[in-house]
C-alpha cells in the first residue's frame, strides 16, 4: 500500500460538530475543526473537540470576503479569533481556514505575523501537497459542487481517494457539519470515512 498524506477539516463551528466528531472518532479519522467566534458551538464543546482533534482559526465573524477589509480589520478578525480559541483550549493555534476561501496577500502576511503555519483554501481537486502552506487546497468538499462536473460528490471523493492510495499524494476532505445535516449526507459521509479508514 502506497503511503499518502491524509487530512480532513470542518469549518465554522456548529453544534452538529459533536455528531461529526463521533463519526470521525468511530473510524479513527484525524481532523481539524476551524471555528469562528460567532458560531453556535459552546466553549465547553470546543474544549471537548480539542481533546481528540486539532482546532484552527476561522475569524471572529466569518466576513464574506477578507480581501474587502483593511489591514487592521483583517488583523482584528484573525487575532481576536485566535485569542478566543487559545483561551478556551489552552494552547497555541497553528492553522487557519480562510472564510469562503477568500483572502489576499495581506491575510497571509497577518497569518505569518501571528505565527500561524498554514492557511487552508476551499479549492477542490488537489491531490498533491501544495508548495505554499498558506495556499493549502483540498481534494473534495462533502457537498455537491460544479467542479465535480455532474459526478456525485461521494463518487468523486472515492475516485480521488483511490487515485492517491494507488499513486501516493495528498487527500483532503473538508466540509461543514451543518451542510452534511441539511442535505442529509451523513450516510454518504460515513461511506467515505470508512473508505478513508482503510488507509490509516
């Protein structure tokens, strides 16, 4: 079996993250939960997630487009979010996901200034680890997207997983627990997680 890099990440922070965490734990799948301040997940639940999974930054208010904010506005969105999460979990945050995948060079400059090691985008289809850790793309979003060109997201994900398992590389599944719930994707997600678990 060819070794490869596997990651999953889940954005925004939602009470349903706990249901998702149970499913990830069932299959021993590693994950990062990117959480914003104004989410509907309680601090105690964040601490509970942090016991088994990585926690990453995701801004205070999830702005529609970071590029439209000034340096100071971006800095405050990121710094205040990191302070909030670090106070809860009691350790340094080292990774960040750009809200809606929108960012610019200023965003990256601030992440570096705040000693964040990587920034994750929302671009899918990536099966090689990006050279730039601040432009870290993903493989599949647990959601039906136009990039799949009509293919079911699960079929697309399994195809990419098999490709990486055969040839080596990078597989990164991401999503939102509330989307999985809203579109009733729990069974499909479990199928993909079960497939992923074969390679852990």
